[in-house]
């Protein structure tokens, strides 16, 4: 009987620890949570758009939705780009993975790396497919820089698009 009590207490302690760890899962994302508006330039041209990072499914995942519009030029038609990314924790409760989908039919699996004021998504290496890197850098409490880059070797990256965004109130 005493062994069952000890086992029950140990299991309750373990479950409490797991739940406690999950509540802080998104702490590194606090500065990026919310709605953003921005503009930038790159290979698609000059453009602007909005995006958001919001928790979903009882705070188990983080959802990023994005909408961008690039104006028509002499050489390029107008482009509307929409995407959805789901960030999720690994088995240890750390948000270290993401999956991205867009209206062009692309799907990208990412691993996530953190530093003090930066969150970096790096795609998995697949033969004959570029490696993608998406970086969010906090510039001040209301401004971030977003950069999307590509590489053939995972070492030398070329910027595809970059821009600054302001937090919407």
C-alpha cells in the first residue's frame, strides 16, 4: 500500500512538472506575438503586408498567418502571397519545429534556433532543394526586421526578401 502511495505522489509530481513546463513554452516568443504590418523589397519587388503570431489549440501550438501584396511593374505582374505556419513543441516541450504552407503550393519543414533578440527558422536539407532561412530580429519594442534567404549549400545565403514591420496596436 505504501509503495502505491509513493508511486502516486511521484506520478503527480511528474505531471505537475510537465504542465508547469508547458505554460512557459512560448516565453521566447512574447516579443513576436500579435499583429504586425510591414513593407519590404526583394526579388518579388516592392511590397507590403500583414502577419500575426497567435497561440492556438489551448496554447499548444503557435500559428503564423501572413498576407503580402507586391505591386505590378513593367517586368512583373502583381503578386498576392498568403501563407500559414504552425510552430509546435518537440517531445520535451520546446518549440523547435514548424511547418509552412503557402498559396503557391510550397511546404517547408523548419527547425528553430533562438538567440537573445532573434528567432531563426532553418529548413531541413533535402537533395536538390534549396535551404531556406527565415529570420525575425527584434529592433525595438515595436519594430522587427524579417529576412527570408535561400542557399544551395547551407553556408552561403542570398536574401530573397527583407523588410521592417511595426506592431499594430
